[in-house]
C-alpha cells in the first residue's frame, strides 16, 4: 500500500512538472524576451491599470497568490481559482492609489452545476479631476479633465478532475481621457493543480492576451483654414494616433499549506473549527513591458477568524514589503470577511487596500 501511495504521489508531481513546462512554453512564445540587464520595452504597453492587484488578501502577500487563490479575487490572479468557490459569492475591493487616484474592483461568482462557476467582474481606475495646463498657463486655464479606465469581464471556471481546475476570462477594456478613448478585448487563461501531496498547489496563468488599441475621438480632427490671398477652402484633417499593446504577462506560482503534514498536523475542535492554518507561497511573473518579478508571501489564520499576512516582492522598482490583516465571520448561512493590506512604495507613499467579501448559501 505504501508503494502504491508513493507511485501516485510521484505521478501527481510528474503531471505538475509537465503542466509547468507546457505553460512556460506557451508564455515564452507569446511574450517579448525579458531580461533585467538589457530591457528596452519599458513604458511601451498601455492598459497599466490591468496590472494593479486586487483584493487585500493577495496584495497583503505581495501578490504571491496565483496558486493559493480560491476566492472571487482569483478572477484577477488566476481565473482557475474561482472553481473553488462553492457558494454564491461577491467581493468588493478599493485601492487608494498615489496622487489621489483610485482603483476599484467588484465581482460576483455563481455556481453552474456541480463542477463549473460563472463570474462577472468590473474593474475601474480613476485619476480624479486634473487641471488643464498649457505652456502659457502653467497654473491652469480653468478647465478640468480626468483619466477613466474600465474593464468588464466574464469568467468561466471549472474542475476537469478533483485536483485540476481551469479558468478563462474575456474582458472588454476601455481607456478614456477628456473626449478621447480606446477600447478592445483581452483574455486571461489559467490552471490550478492540487497535487494532493501535503497541501502543495500549483498555479499558472497568462493575462491580458489581446490585440493592439488606438485612441480615437473628436480631438484628433482638425480644420486647416484657407491660405490668405488664395482661392482655397478649409481642409478637414484627422491626426493619426499610434497603436499600443496590452501588458501581456505570465504567472507561475506554488502554494503550500504547512498545517497539512509538512510542518504541523491539522487541529480541529469539537465544533469542526480549524484551530490553525499557515500557508506560504511563491510566484514568478514575467511581463512584456517590464523586467520579471518574484513574490513570496505567507498567511497565518487563527480559528478561521483572524488572519495575518506578509510578503515581499523582488524585481519591482517601487514595491517590496507588504502586509495585511483579515477578519472573518461565519454563521447563519452567511460568510463575510473584511481585509486590509498595505504596500509601501519607494517614492510614492503608502498604497492602502480595503476588501469586503461575502458568501451565501
């Protein structure tokens, strides 16, 4: 029996390694070559708000969440994660970005049969009001404009087996400022594999696959007046705007529950409440427009009530240390959770996030 169990474990790990190779090959064929030492694509991708993390749980772990994520915010980190949402669920997250800018995320997930889950999400980024300035009126000319970006997505996820899940998201993305806008569609795909070996979970995702976009609107039209002294008519012209790509990225993550035999054994009280839970995770991320990054994070939960989180991101020029806390209430068919995370930046101050999650029978 021990031999059979060992063979099953080795088979699971081999399958996980194959998934890692396949996912890495696909991502490598799609992404622009990235090296931290010689990199030339910084700043050439649009849609940067699509890279801002959502949910105070994942960001409290510095973004090391593509494998551990099993809640509504997994729509962002790895869409395969919502396959683990067993009930009707909703999540709202608000990020207080620097310079008065805000980033919002709202999503719902509903079960579709026993194996599949359907999600809908909205992501919004707003700069707030900005004064219009010119070279002659550097304090402002009285006008106001703002930058407003949105993404509306639909996600389908499900279990192919008890251990392997998949997910895919289609998003309509619009970028807008003043009366100019650009829009198009992007897609996220992901997989999640629970090895069954002492709480070890693997996650892979490719994000923001899409076509190029270009701004359009009334401000690109011009009327060239006739030349004085000539018999000419006004000439209507249209400026040509440059197209831009979406910030394509690939994530690979490993998550481990340390209370499933690796370090500690699970302890459950008479009411079925898990006394301690301690997870740790590692994520690798590579992008089409910035050097690759690494994130490591951990979460400790006491009696399924209070969670403490910490993490660190390597390779980012702004973000490093992260932390957070969460409080959960479960009773009467309602499961609610409030989370907070903080991400200090090198030059732009503190980034604060607040999340509210709800699940219903």
